[in-house]
C-alpha cells in the first residue's frame, strides 16, 4: 500500500469543467436562479472565507451541504483550495459528523445544515461563511488533539472523497479523484444524450455518488440546467415536474412510488426517468408505466466505479435483476466464485473496467489500490450477463443494508448501539420493505426492563435517519452458535 | 366528522399501506393500536410519507408541506386530532 500512487490526483479536470460551465442551477426551495457566473462568484467568496478561517491545502473537510447552488459553489471552493471534501449527507447529526471527522482525520467541517452556534458544540472554533444570494454556511475546526482523532492519514489535497461500505462491510473512504469524476460524467452524458438544452431535476442527495455524478458533474460538463430540491417531498417534486420543462429526472424506486401517490393522472413526466440506489422492482416499474405510459430506467453503479450501467435506449424495459448494459466504454465481466456449489452456472462476481474507477481507498497507511487490477474492480455484487449484454444481479456478498438507496454498514450501527449502557450484545441486519428495499433491524441482548425508547433516542442523536433501526428487538440473548457466530435463521 | 371516526379512517389507511407488504402480519385495521408510537410499530419514513399523502387526499387537507417532520404526530390518535383540527381550520 502506498500513498505515492501513479494515478493523477489533480483536481484540474473538475475545476476546468466548473470554469467552462455555462448552465444554471435553480433552487426550487428558494425560487432562486443562479447562473454560471454567479455560481463561480459564490465559489470565490466561499473560498476566500474558508482560507481566511484557516483552511489549508491537503486538509480533509467533512462536507455536509444540501442540494442547491451552494453545494456546487462550496464544493469547488474546497477543491480549489487543494483540500479534500469528504461528502456526507446533509441530514447527518452533529455527533455523527464529529465521529466521521475523528475517524477519517478531517480537521474541518463545512455545513449548511447547522449554524455556527450549533456547529460550535462539536468544533473548537467556528465561522459563518456568507456565500451570497442569501446562502450561508458554517465552518469549524475540530479538536485534533482528541484521543479518537486519527492523525496518520496521508496528506491528499484536491481529491473528492466518498464514504462507502466497500465490499467487506466496513466503512471506508473511496478516493474519487477528478479524472474519475469527469470520466463518469462524460459516460452519463453520452449514454443519456444530455445536452445544454436539458433540464435535470435533482431530488436525490448530491453528496451521494448518484446525485453527484448526474446532477453535478454531468450537468457541468454539458452546461445543462439543474433544478434542485434539498429534501425530497413528493408534492413539491410532482409540482416541479408539472411547472418546469424537466427533461431528465433522477430518482430512486421509493421516490417513484411516492411520486405516483402524489401526482395527478395527467401530470407530465420527462422522457428520461432514471432509478438508482436500489433494485427497480417489477411492482414499481409496472405501476409507474401504467400511470405515466413511460418506463423508468434503472441505473447502477458503485461508489468505487461510479455509474456503470444505464438502461437508456434499451429496446425492452429493464427491471428487477436486469440493470441494463454497461455504458460505453465500460467493460463488464463475471468473475467465478470459488466453492459456490449452490450457485447456478454462469453466476459470479460482477467486475467492471472503467476509466471512472476510484484511485483507491484512503487508509491511514496510504492509498490502498489493491482492489483494482489492470483497471478492473470487482464489486460485491453477484450476477450474470445475458445475451443482450445486460447485467443481471442475483445478490451480493457485501453485508451492507440498502435503505431506499442509501447504504448502511451494520458494524457502524452496531458500534453506536453497543456503546449504549445496558446493551450486552447486538446484531444489526436487513429486513424487507414492501417496495423491495431494505430496512435496518437491530436485535439486542438486554435486561427485560431495558428502555428501548431511550435507545431509540440515542440512535437519533448519533445516526442519520436512514441508519437508525426501524425495529429494535430486545432478547435475553442474541442467537449465536457455540463459536460465537450469529445464527441468521434465528434472528427475529 | 368526529375524532373517533377520523381515527378509524386513518387507521384503515395505514393498515392498507402495511398490508401491501406480503410479509405483513396486519390482517385487520383493528390490529393497529391507535395510541402506539409509529416508531414502535416499525413504520419507516417511506411508509409515513405515503400515509400522509393518502390522508391528504382522503380529507382534502395539506400537511406534508405545512409541517416539519418533527411536528407530525407519532400516533394514529394524534393523526385523528390533527386531521380534524386542520379540516376545521379550513
């Protein structure tokens, strides 16, 4: 493992895309249009304020900013400082922001979710950053002398960082350098034929790889216009689709289900409706088609590879296991699984070769690119490639829980629950939701009079909403074998 | 409409949503305790949002865009009261 990777980690390709962008960001929450020049001006203001407040090159910055023009402006303010934004969901509670900062050695936090006063509860010093146009952010410095602060990460500046569950079920940081980000954006733009005439509707979080790749990078490269909604609301989304000339809508299956419940029968739908984050079930795909006359198209990717497939332009609708063909120039292959007697012939690990692959994982000891061989990355997904060249997913090896498109690493939730007084054992695992998505369940061992409601409150303070267990089941003992392994069949 | 009948209606709406899950153990709306907290019933954010949409349509009220998530009632009984109050306010 080495930090002296041969990969070009310069932010230049992304900065160039930002400099040449000629589209607009339209904040539907504030009814505010920010054109490209105003966006760059906002970014310069934020950059100057951050530098004045102590941001230095090569620092990691926990980047907790919601959808909107300020996301793009603040992102490029950090990147142009040669610092590394570590993207986390804008609903992340302060305690979790601090945990991330310590665990991944980030000395700074930048957010528009909390004001400077609230941020001060977890930082040693704070500043309010006026971004112009009524936007403001809070910027704080974390106490890096704390015992939990991991100080040994390599100094890497100008590289966007994305948290991921990886393929091992342990939280990791993927280095999604600018070369990879721009390659991903070009793939999306080409595969979906995005042009400057397009109007994209973004309701999925731009901190998530899907929203970041489609509604930021692709839009920048093609100078498309992006309409943003900070927090998905089915009513305001249905209204946006009716009132604005949206040509591409990036959704998840749960978003589509809720949109169907909120829209009126004659409401228009754009010609491109993409669904990612979780499998697009036959139930959702069929209901959507019956209601709108259009098929939603699955889009698949991983944090490590960026977007990989999109079922745009495929003759037959794709749904359930079928996630469509790889976007050119991506190659897909199926790697055999050793000792896989019970699996059908032809099934294996889905491997992808893409110019958008990450540089590696960020480790305290350096950049770990060991999972990438000759440009190929083997995902944690199991599947096969059919005669049409479409990838079909049959399962996954990795242990993460997919909550309506947001990935949850059980071990992270288990650590939070295990730290709560009275919990003697815990197992966090996936339950099924009617939409085909998953929910977080927690089985805990605790005394009969244990206060589950108080544990819920603890989770609310420590974990973002999608990581909190929907169900907490108290037992006298978590079912384990004599060797201490969880007996999955006996989990409630 | 008196509150008790509103509660019965919102209970039926929630039961219908939960019954769409093939693995749901809810066979009858009366299985749902109107005083139980949604969190303790395993109601997640997507279920809740769909529930609100259906309540809005059924009672011709606007709630999802008017109230912050933390201001939404946590029980069916609370929903009955909120719907009655909102409908009365016109």
